[in-house]
C-alpha cells in the first residue's frame, strides 16, 4: 500500500545519513550497562511498543546488563516519574530513558541523576529546558507535526469551520510543542477560515478523554473536528463520537495507532491521522543510550553513530529548545482509508 510520508523529513534523514557515512561510530557489543526505560506511565500500547523496540536492541547488542521497563500510574505520573528517576540515579543505573510527562519539574531530579553518573536520554517527550538531559531522541521534527495537524484539519473540514484540541496533560512537553507549532501554522492565509476554539486535556486516560470530547461538543455547537495529538485521546474521541452518533457532524483526527484507529477511519469518524513507529523509537533510543553508556559517544553536537538496522544518526542542536540537543528519527506516516488497513494487521 502507498504510504503518505512527510518528504522533507525523509530528505533531512537522508542528508544526515550521507554526511555521516564516513565517520559513524559503531557499537561494541557485549557491554555491561544497566538501563531503565521510563514511559510517561504504564498501560499504554505505544509505550509497550517502544519497550519492544528497546528489547530488540538490548538483545542485538548483547548487553549483559539489565533493561528495566517501569513507570508510574496515570494518576501519579508527574510525582511518580520524578521518584523513579531519583531512585535510578541513587542506584547507579547507567542510563534512564525518559518520556517526560513532568515538564521542567523533573529537571532537578535529572540533574541529580547526571551528577551521580546516570545519563538521562529523553525520547518521545523532552525536558523543555534541556536541564539534566544528555540528548533527546525525537520521533519527528516537532514543527512539522504542527503543520501536518493543521493540514489534516484543513482537509477534513474543507478549509473552514471550528475545531478544538483534546491533548494529553498540561505538562506534556511534546504535545505542548506540537500544539504551539499548529497554532503558528494556522496563522497562514490557507487556514484563514478555520478557527481553533478550545484546548482541553484528557490526562491520557480513556474515560477522562471520552468525557472531555463529549463536553467539547456540548460547549461548541458548531464544532466540526476534534484534533487529538495523543493515541489515547484520539481513540477515546472517536469512540465518543461513534457512540453518540455524531460522526457525520464532528470528525476526529490527530496522532493514533493504526491498529486502534482502523475501524474509525474506515467508518468515517476519523478520516485521517498520523503517527510514526514507536518500536523504531524505542530501538533508536536504546541504541543511543547504550552508545553513551559504553563511552562510544558523549552526546555532543556533531557526533554520528550507527544504530543497527536503522542506519546512521547525527546529534544536532534542537531547533525548538535553545539548550537542547536532539537525534531526529523521522519520518511519519499519514493514514487514511487507503492505507490504514494494511498497517493495522
């Protein structure tokens, strides 16, 4: 099936690969580094997929250390992440791989972990200030996600009308950056007849997101679309519209998993959405962390390394964070009825 990808990101990835081929550092297999994969919280399929990718890399690299997959509950995500990171640092873990859900509140714990010798590699969602973070493994360019969301909204709404955002949590750095990028894109003339009327948060919990989606419809009688840049929120929103018989009136879009969204896409509730591979993200994050833990790279801008089946990557300045560094994975795929069924299997 044909995949609709963001070509500029693919081009950038290709350019980095060409630049890096002659100087990419390769891993020494069989090292010993205890590492922790810390998602925003447990019980979410994309994070489980990331762990699957990390486990793949762990086995491939022959790391004789441990890979611990742990996280807080959704209700205690901020305090729980801080506690787990603090404990990992005091226990001398080599690397904590963090999908941050605590904003800059987690920065002191990250700095303390670094001081104790535990590197902090963020993935999926960075530390906004970059404090205490070695490097961020970015799934895609955050600015481009905003443009893609604006374009999906434009396409679904026919270029006009009211829409709202149902996001994860107020402290989720990734969703906040994507929404800000979308708001910037909406200033363009192309989107002049579209109006973002509200932004609400479902705390990345299905029931809360479901109810917030219905509340948006009640609050905004002219609403045409709910844009949800979170896999939990988009599925809950689509289910809410389907259950209430509102799919003809209010569409859903955002970032979702094909396996979870296929029925809603095929029945027209969610005509289009986007995402990247969380398995690949976990794999690349683990490779990056292992290379840091074994001293093959230090996390400086310009360093290039080979990440197994995914090829070569270069550490660069994060254009969205003055004091942040990133590794850009990319690209992502836009799913519609033309390709979602093939990816859902």
